[in-house]
């Protein structure tokens, strides 16, 4: 999975269900008529369970999703107790990142219908945990910066590109490595190169999860910039430059 090195420290669990939740919300409510919040929550939980792999060796491993009345509860296991402490130390940043994801235009309709999302990260022995809860009031509290002018956006892009390029050369176990980040007209282009052939195939198969992870990360890290109009264009290529996947993250995604 492609996770920026600093993303693990900042948002960790925030978007591990990015792809599955997107699928759940697009498939849950059909044209068969209105559903109760409890029914919607049950369908979302079932879809996340069916779509999310359980990578037990991961630092934060997905355990299960259940629904209780109108609440969708996602549980994760932290295989290192220090992870809980790190999440707690960045709780405000993590909460904003998660809220930006759940309050996205594509997902907020379920919160508006009364669904509540709760995420719990606990140690394997349940001796410590941290949890985050999101409902429609969470979205109401998120500030909405105004659109910036073109000059300001260009400056935002340059700043963000410099920040991203600071990660170049640092150790990473991701499927792809960042080749470079460039800025132009309020857009940051980030080019990632695959480390091996299997990485490219895995990226294509997991496009939704990759986009979800990066969306949550960037919407948390650069939320104010993005809401003012900054966009990130990510494209992933083979060593010879052949395209694998690409997508853009802008204010409509956060």
C-alpha cells in the first residue's frame, strides 16, 4: 500500500477504509425507497467488512466493522502500543483529517441521514485505546476557507511542493517512491515510480484504497490550502514512464 512516510505519524488509521467506505456509500442506498439510519449503518458495515483486507502484520490492522443502531463502528488493532500514544499526541490533526474524509460531498449524505461513524484503535490486549466519533455536527464545525486568488494559489503550490520534496530519499516501505513534486498554477504534481512490476499490478487492483489513503492524508495535512483551491495531481508510473494510475485531489474530495 502507498502511504507517505509522515502520513503514518499523522493520520495512521484515518483513511484505511477510504476505498471500502466509498464503495459502501455508493452501493448501500438504492432506488428502493428511503432506509432508516440503522439499515444504512448495517449495510455500510457489511460492505466494509467484505471489502477491507485484514493485514495482520500491519502496524495498525483492521479487525472488524459492526453496526449498532445508527452507528458504524470500525475497530483496529495497534500492534505496537506506542502507536496509541502517537495518535493521541496528534489527535487534533487526526480528527480533522478523518472529519474531512467523512464530510466529503460523496459521504456526507449518510451523516445527514443520521449515520454516525466511530473508529476505535486498541492495543492487542485491550489495555489502551483511542476512539474518534463523527456525525453531521462534526461537519458543521469544520471551517470552510474562501477561494484564494491565482497568485496566492501559486504560492501555496510552491510551498506544498517543497514540503513534499523534503521526503525524497527518506526510508520507505511503500510500493512506490516519490520521484518529484512540482508546482504550477495552483496545482502540485507528484510523480511516483513503482519499485517492481508486482507493485504496479497491486496499485491498479487497489486503486480505490490508494486514493482513499492519500485523500485522507492530504485533506488532513493541507486542508486549509485545498479548501482555498489548491489541488494535488498524483500519477504513478513504471520505471520507463509508462502510466499505472493517476488521480487528482481537490476541495471536492475533502
